[in-house]
């Protein structure tokens, strides 16, 4: 009988420790410092670089040769590339052609505290 009581006490203590570790006995919010929430909007400028194409050039190879200062997704950069060069939407690059490459620069963070 003694072993049964000791086993029950060990299970009750283990269960109490598990509940304390997973859910906690004290609310965690009392330990946190009040955080200031900031709303940031990134603004950037787009400058264009005129380039004369060579044999084997593609928009992706030109983007690699003329990288932006900020990280911009390829689809967004391709969209701007085709806006600047609408004649290339239905044809490939021709060697010796003058095109414009979009380069994103000057990130401005307009952060406001909420």
C-alpha cells in the first residue's frame, strides 16, 4: 500500500510541475516591458540606367550586373523593366539595343509610434 501512495504522490507532483511549466502560474504579461508599436512605411526611389545590350543578355543577367541598393523581388523589378521598355514585352533582347534598367535606391523609413 505504501508503494501505491508514494506512486500517486509522485504522479501528482509530476502533473503539477508539467502544468506549471506549460501554462505557468504567474501571468507572463507582468514581466514584459510595455512595447512601443511602430508603423513603418518604406519609400524608395527608382533610377534608370541606360544600357546597350550585348549577345546573350537577359533581364535577369542585367539585374545581376546592375543590382539595387535594396532587396526587391524579381517580379516587381521585371514589371518595372517592362514599363520602362514596353517594346520588349513580346520580343527578346536584341544586341546593340538601348534599354533602361530600373535600380531601386534610397530607402527612407517613415516610422510613426502607435
